[in-house]
């Protein structure tokens, strides 16, 4: 396993152990370790000149000049001095594994602006690249763009960290193939991508409806990527979907992110579009597999929270997905959309949904493998040690799926049935589920879903969970006291 997939083991991942609801405010640690900064440093300043040598005393003037200059090599750093730069920056070269990344870093408060924020087609980003690798893009504010903020096509070994995109026409950050390639393995053109500690705010801000060229894709899109880590980012306010890993993206993780205020268009019924998930795994035109989604806080999104699906059933499927330690609350609008806390649709197999806390969504757990998208009947879904509480409409639905294990979960007793549906359901093993009048969170109204000593969720969990889930969302070991607790947070106080 390489450095990216190592992150799926929380015991050895320094980022994960620092995680919590406030993790995105922390300075990243050691995550950029592969970056080699031993090379030369060059400078860009608003009062420089592109005829200068690019030193601190005689800096260049434009960022795009710097990223294309022959003298800049793998392992070098370009420091962009404070100020506002209005230009499109097209990365013109690559670093390499021997000499390291090329670092493009904001050396203070640097704002990048689209020179023409209305004109610009599909794939344009204020920072953009095609078929390049080994760049570390660090610390920029990018605002008011025609399409993306940062757009990386056919990219490898990229780190995008500590940036803030604001009011982008389409995605804040997107990794994508140059063309659709008709799907299949050919569309997996990106490798080893880390998107860390960024803020993506008001993505798809010019979206007007289906077919609008300025508002396609999602706030943070991982498209056709083998090996990815999307960690500790904050997404707030966005017209469409939030974090979307799709079209055969695989061997990756989405963790420690805060996702709120996405799918603002939902309920407005603009040309038939009704929003999308805050975190979305969509296999689409190629096989998607081996993905961990954990330690995310997903709340106050207008539509669904975390959904696993396959929009193109006849090409590729989705398998080996783990969803754990997520806190998911107040998503959806009853009567307007499904408001799913965690959803599993068709063409999906081998999903483990473990130790999540889901509260006050329209419905908490939605497993329906056929009617929605077509494809084969989903199978082998494990739902264990979760808390499903205080839903607006119902606990959820389970149907059209085979081999479902639903055990050791806690439900609030608001509804007669643990789940609706039930047709086309083969081999459900439901056991040791508990219903309670109140979960006894620290604060249901205040959205603090740690457990109090009175909670029934304490010590009644199944020990049969993967190694990946042995640490709770706060970074504490599970199985304290007399047993393992349900939900994202292990109780560690006295009872
Ligand atoms: Ca433009
Ligand atoms: Ca597919
Ligand atoms: Ca169905
Ligand atoms: Ca315990």
C-alpha cells in the first residue's frame, strides 16, 4: 500500500487521530511530507516584472509566467507574495518522484481572480493543468471564477491544500479526465491526489439549471482517480452536490471533512433538479472500490447526506465501501426530498456502515437496491453499532437488496417500524437492535451527540467491527468501560 491508502488504517494515521468536529481549523501536520523543499525558491510579486530573475529582491510579476519558466525545476518552490492576481494559471511542467514536488505557495494573503469570470468553458480553472504531476498547491484564495477554482485534468501526485475557493461558477476543486473516454478503465486517468484542509465555499454559484455550462459538476469532484485522500476540508454553501468521488474513483478516503449547506437548489425545482448528496460515491461508468468515508460531520444540507450509488448500471459497479464514525444531522427537507442520512442504491455490494451517529434527518438509513437506478440487486450490506435517532419522517427503508445485516443499532421509538419497505429483501439478519424514547445525548437540540451516562447506547455494541473502526471520532479507543458503545463517540466518563 502506498502513502495514500495507508490512511485507511486509523491506528497509524496521524491526521485521523487528531480528528474531531473542529479538525479543519487545525494546521495540517506531516501530510505534505512527500514534498521536497530542498530546491530553489522563486518569487512572484504584484510589483515585480517578468523580465526579473525571480529572486526575492527582483520577483516576477505573474504567477502563470513562474509556473511555466524553464528555470523552475522539480523540488523548487514558487512563493507568491501577498496581493491580488488576476490571471489564468496553467501549470506548464511537472515535478517528479526523484527530485520532488514543485510547490506553488501563497506567501501570505494571496487572492487569485478569473480575468473573465463570465467567459470560460468546461475544464477552465484559475489554476489548471492537463497531464501534469507532482505539484503542491498551497494557501490561495480563489474567487469569482467562470468554471472551477482549481481544475486538474489527467493529473498524478498532486497535493491541493489550505486553499479557499469562493463563489466559483462550477466546482471549487475538481480532478477529472480530459475527456469521457466512453467510460471503463480508460477514464481512470488520475493517480495519487490529496485534497487537504481547503475551504470550498459557494460552489456552483452561477448554476441556473440543467444544461447550464457554468454550473456543472460538484463542489469538490474526484473523477476517475486511483488513490485519493480528501481530508479535513470544509464545504459550506453550495448549489449542488458537495464532495463527489465518481466514475471509477478507487483506493481512497474521505475523512475529517465538515460538509454543510450543500444542495441549496433543492426545493427550488429549477428545471427539474432537486439537489444531490453532501458526500456522494457514484461508480458511474467504471468500477469503484475500496473507499473509506469516516470522521465527517455532515449537517444542515438541503438534500441527502452520504449516498453510495451507481448512476450508470451497465458499466462498472461499486464495492468494498466503509462508512464509519460520521456524524450526520439535520439533512433534507421533509416533503421536498428524501433527506437520506446514509443511502445505498443499486449495483452496490460489500458496504459496511458502522458506528455512525445519524440524527434529525428526514430519514436516517435508506437501502433500496433496485427501483431508483437499475442495475443488479445490491448485496452484502452491514449496518452495525449505529445510532438512528429523531428522524423527521421515518427511520428509513430497506428493500430490493440481499444479505443485509442490521444489528446492534439504536433507534428512537418515534416510529412503529425499524424500517419501511421490505419487498425484494432477501436474507435480512436483524438482531439486537434497541429502541429508546431518548438516546440521551449531551444535547439533542444543541447538536452535541456525545453520550451522557444515562444513554442506552453505552456498552451494548458488537465487537465484530473492522480494525478500521477501533478508534472513535474523537481519536479515543473504542470498547471502554463494560463494552463498545454505539454511534461515533465512545463514552469515557464515569457511570
Ligand atoms: Ca474565465
Ligand atoms: Ca456503473
Ligand atoms: Ca425499491
Ligand atoms: Ca463503552
